[in-house]
C-alpha cells in the first residue's frame, strides 16, 4: 500500500556501521585515478592526514580500519562536487579511567566532520580545501585544517597543509604556538558545539604524497601533525614517529584494502566499500520491454505477446472495455481502480504496485490504454492512487504517444506535452471496478533490526519474520497492522538503564527489547481524503508505532507543480507497555508540528518541523537530504528544543544521518521495496518525535513535481 517499505540493514561491518556490498561495473584506468583513495580516517587523504581531493559527486563509502588497541568505522558521502561529510564511530582501548567532568568515560566515540573545497585545481594552481572534524562530539577528535593538493602527474599527488586541534599537536612541525585550546582530553560536553575553538590554539604543518603505481596498486606516505598526545599519555599507545607509510590495493572497483605502518610503532589495516548512486549495477535496467504503442488508422500491432488484446475494442461494451483494460494493467504490474470513457477522453484511477519511478507507471498505463481503447479516444487522464490517496493526475495525448515513440528526443518532448495537475477536480468519476474494493494486501518478509552504539556492545540485532496486512474496504480507508516475530538476536541483552531527567519517551527502548522481543508494531485505522485543491488530509487511530498509541491528524498543502509544501499534524498519544501488546503505561502527551518542505533543485531537499515533541519540549527539527532520480536518498537532521544540554544528557541535542536505497537500483528491475536506516549517535528523550506511518508529504511527493521531472526518462521504459 505505501510507496516505500523499508527493511532493516542487509549487512554490517565488524564494528557496526551499515554497509551494503553491491556489484558494480569495472573501472578504467582514468576512472581509477579520478576516485581518490580514502585514508585510515575514511576520508579523502593519505593515512591520518587529509588531502584536498574530493570523491566523485554523490559517492557513498563505508570504511572499517583496525590497529592494535583500536578501530574506527566511517560513512563518507560526497554531498556535492565541493562538499563532503563524514560520520565516524571509533573505539580506543584503555584511553581513560574516568573523566573529572563526566565520570567514567567509555572509549567509544562518535564524530561528525565536513570538508569544503573552495579552490579547484588548475594547471599550476593546487586545489585547496577547508575541513572541520568532530564539531558536535566530545572533542576528542576535534581538529580543523586547510590543505592544498596538486597532481604532479596523473598517478602522483602531493599535499601540504596546516592543522589545528589534534592536527596541531606535533611540536616539531608547529608554526603557531599558543596554549588557549584543550587538545588532550574531552574538550566539551558530548554533542556541544565549540565554534570558539575553531582554528585557534597551536597550529602545525603536515604533508603527504601518494603514487598510484598501477590501476590497482598504490603507495602513500605522510608527515603527520597529530602527535596522539592523549593516547600516548594513557600508557596504552607508543608514539615514536610522525612518519606513516602505507600500501593500498583496489581488489574490485568497489572494494579497496590498505595496510599501514603507523607512528613508528603499530600496524593497521583498512577496508573500504564504495558505491555511487549515479552508477547502478545495471544502467539500462533489466525489466521486460514495454508493449509497443498501437497506432490508430494504420497497421495494427499484434499485442498478444504482451498479454493484451490484439485489436482495439471498437464495438465492445463499457464493461468489456473495463475488463480488458484491467487485465492489460495487471500484465504491467498496475491495478485499475476506476475507468470512465466519455467521448474522446478516458479517465482512469490506478494503483501502482510495481514501479518506484512514477513516470514508468504512467508510460506503461498509457501504452495499455492505447492498445485497448477505441480509436475515438484521444486523451488519457491518469490519476494515481497511493495509499488510497489520489496524488496527481497526468494527461497524456494519444497522438503524442504515436508521434514520439521512435523520436530520439522523445523523453523531454513527452514531458513538456504531458499535463500534470491536482486530482481534486478529477474525482467526480466513480466507476470503480468490482475488484477495486475491498482491496487486501498481505506480505510476509524477513526483518533485521539493529541497535548501534551501546558502549557495552556497540552492535546488537534481532532477526525474524514480519507479517504485514493492509485492508482497504472503501476509497480512502485503510485498516492495517504489522507484527514482528523475533527468531534470533541479542537486543534483549541490553542492560543499560536510562538516566534521563526527562520523561522516558524513547530512552527506555531497552525495556521494550527485554520484555517484548516479538511485538505488534502497529494496528491502525487510517482515512485519507482531499478537502480541496492542492490539499491532502489524513486521520489515523490505534496503535501508531511500537511505543505509542492514540489518534493522529495531518493536513498538507502541496501544489502539484510547486517545490514548496506546508503541513501540520496534531497527535494525542499514550505510551504503550513494554510487552508490545495492547496495554498502556501512564504517560500521555499532546504533540504536533508545523512543517515546511522545499526542493532546491538537482535533488537537494530541505525540511523544517517546528512544534511540541513527545517529552513536552518545544523546538524545531532541520533536515537536509540529497534525493537522486533513481530513488537513492542520503541526508542528515538535527533537532534543537528548549531542553538544556545538561538536561538532555550525553549528545546535547538529537541528530543523525539516514539513507534509503531502492531495490530497483540493486536488481535493475522495477520494485517498490528498498532498504534504509537512520543512524543516531544516541537515543535520548529530548527532541523525540512520534513515528506515524504514511505522513502525507512522503505519500504524494514521488507523484508530483519536481520528482516527476527528474525521473521522466523512465516514461518510455
């Protein structure tokens, strides 16, 4: 019923960071050099030191690096051609006994970093980048740098730069002295920003060189400005030299390995898996070809091979036309809900049960209609029904299909000739097929649910069977439920108790894992409706999510052709008991938000939600993502409320990163399924929001502009 049905993680690295290993095409020598090697830190660079190189736009990489006494895992994403972002999770053995300010300090650390290239490389000019590391964490890895990189030859690269913070602790290369900055210990409360420290205190010089000997084999060497003072002082680390050396090998186009001599005393290894959303394993797709366009007033195409009638139904009754059209839609993975033919116009409502690219569903439906409907029908009005909500109406002229099918410029020409508009004025026809309602959708699939970053065990997971049922007895009404049956796993072994001074709206998740390993995820009744033009509504009641039940209402204003949207939701909920059944606890709250959505262009998307959260705090959530035309989505969010950093606890504010990967990108075949996850460094109670299914913007956005324009190339597939 819903457009996206996300499963849990497919695979994880040894340290718990998500990674999906995918088949990718082989790379040429030029492509090998265009993608820089990643460092031991999981970012473009050498070993510990950064470079000004950037990965190809959109590149997504996960790295696992291990040395004696520690490891780190990273997720790196090339946000744009100039901007890269990194999330790091690391462990250092025997680092602290305890911290004076924060008591016992676990050696696990989370860090966010960014790097921006503000000068591109020229014939004689090096590329220059500026980076800030660990800007919202404990400050243990906090540093800033400016670095310049020049490719002396296509296979030979040299970099030099200046670092502050951790990268300014090598006194032998220090060029700016000072003692105004803490560089050995926890600099700030976990999660706090310390912008006053940026580019302050001692600064030191670093440099590195890399040589790509062959397409696969490379060598790196660097002079590091990080003296590892804190690790050295702990007695568990032996720092002897600022010189590091390494060898890298590209085993496969998407898999790099590295081995390193570190600090004159240790040995380390690294593995990096890299994919690019712009480069699917099967660029042309593997789905079957669509049926040809049956041309009127000419030779008829034999469509029997596609399971369609071999001639148009000129003299058929309305019921015969409905039956034939429904059968034709079914052959293409579509479901005809209603059909009304009046004069030269045919209006249909349909469910798209197969294609994650909406234009492909519209194109397939148009071909079926051209094959079946009488010659007099010139205009096809196709209304899409997603989660029982009419999302948009596309008007396709039959003569355009006949004219453009073999045109080399058919993609953009068909787009400009197709009229996409709101479906509100098109709802008067109600010739529903008998099979359209009631509509039942039952799915049984495996699930994996991971829990990350618990210092007692950084990775826990449950796996089992997930039962999903959705029943639509009438237009707009959906009764649904999901039950998860745990078969194996260790999430119930978590023993940490919440120390939150706020209501425990999320921080008691371990109690749910311990007492209800198998649970009713949701059991709801939903009603979707259109109160007016460009308006969409939803009401939901029941067990809304694993931890809350109650009632929820939402209203969205989204013009079909606009990048803007505004919405509001209001919810009255009560916390469910830990067993995952039908009981409730005493806590109840009214929560809701006003939301603004905007697509900036080229797939960049922003969202702001302002209102009241589950713990009764007031504030705003800021979300930024990059949405690719093929369905990939990568983004980050941060929530700031009136809860103080002290009351929030470790982390200071809620934040995280997320990604979604469509199954069609992996398999090359159309699918509404996909994989996704949200990675939060910590799960606390401040800034916690209700997780209601089928929020309206997510239901309508793929069937409207500007997403339709980005994906319109699929119309003819």
